[in-house]
C-alpha cells in the first residue's frame, strides 16, 4: 500500500566525534561516520519515485560532522541533493553550533535556497559558559548569540534543546541560560532534564543537582516555553509562510506549529498567509 505521508527522514550520518561529558553515543556508536552519497541518492530517489514524497528531512546523530569524498561536507551534500532532485524540498533536522565556518555557510545556503526549509534544531544544552565547560561543549554564550543571530539574519528560525540540572548547575548558571533563551527567543525550546548515564564523566561529577531543584527549574522553563512560543507565533501574524499539509498530521508551519483552516492536501508544501489569534495560528 502506498504510504500517503509525504515527508520522510533520510539518514545521512551516525556516531559522533565530540566528547560531551554526559553522552554515551561515542561509546555505543563510535566516532562519526557518514553515509556514502550513492546510498543517500538511492534512498532519496526511492522515497520520491516509489512513495511520492515531496519533503525529505536529513538526519544524523551529529549532522554537522557529515563528510563524504564525493560531495564534501553537509553544505556540499545539500547543494548536490538540490541539484540532483530539482522538485524536492529538503530540511536539515539538527545542527550543532560547533564549527563556526560550517554553521554560517549552512545558514547562508538555507537562507538562499527556496527548497531548503528555513528552520532547524540547534542543541545548545546550556548557555552558561561555566556549565558548558563542565559539559565539554566547545562553544560559549557569546558564540551562540553570534551564530543564532546570524541564522536569523539569513531568515532561518531555530528550535533549541537544553539540559536543565547538569551536575553543579548553580542558580546563577540556570538563570544565565534562562535569560539567554528569553533574549534569543527561539521558535521553541525543549528541555531534557539531566539524568546520569552510567560510565559517563557527568555521572561521577560532584554536586549532582537534587530532583527537587531540577523539577523547580523545569517548572520555570515551562512558563518561559509558553511565553516564547506565543511570542513567536505572534511574529507570524499576517505573514505569508511555508505550510506543510499532510493527511495524517493536518497543516503545520515548517516550524511544526499547527495551523487551522481549509488546506488542499494536494499542495503539500505551499505558502499561505496566517493570522495569530488567542495563541493559535489560522489560515487567513
Ligand atoms: S554532540 Fe551530541 S552526540 Fe555528540 S557527544 Fe555531544 S551530545 Fe553526544
């Protein structure tokens, strides 16, 4: 039976060469390994020709590490896919803010290409410099601000991921991240409360944050999430934006925000003017 869903995920990379102190990926999946372009090409071709898919999301454990002798880095891969599949939309699911040059070149490309969706997930995990050092994440708050503002200047909106309650997280570090999120105001942000994984450095760090404190911080983030999400939706009021229509999921913006109203499923990805009303988006 033909799958009516018109969006699919394409695996482009696995493993990771970073050493974030809380993560088990490297231990279980090993260092970064990229799918050969020939395999990605065959997979994309099959999704389009056999299943009629119009939008493909490129996914990896740490996609920014993608590298292949035929097409080069992640930017080269996107350029090649756009050229080889001229009627298909692509989306880069997740971009770590590790490599400034690659991050900016990718945003340049996404910002300038109609068929690359102008949204992505940026896992930052914290915006406190001291907490980031303990996590062994190679970025600072100043660099994050620069990169995220750069993305926005190019028209790319982002969702963020953070880890509340990393060992030793002080009230000051928590507020540093909280205030940064409020200032940078992403589309939305996801919280994954810290949970010690056996065998990781983070599990052995002193000053593990108590469950009560983590719950309290998660509650504060919940209020901020609503405020930020409403704020973003309001910025879309009266704008013409790209909307994805799927039989299973209804209509949603490329940022995954539901839009009410009548839509033609035939169009799948089209621009519509939307209005913001009482916390919701509706078709004009
Ligand atoms: S970048 Fe992601 S996958 Fe890689 S070590 Fe850090 S948390 Fe793990």
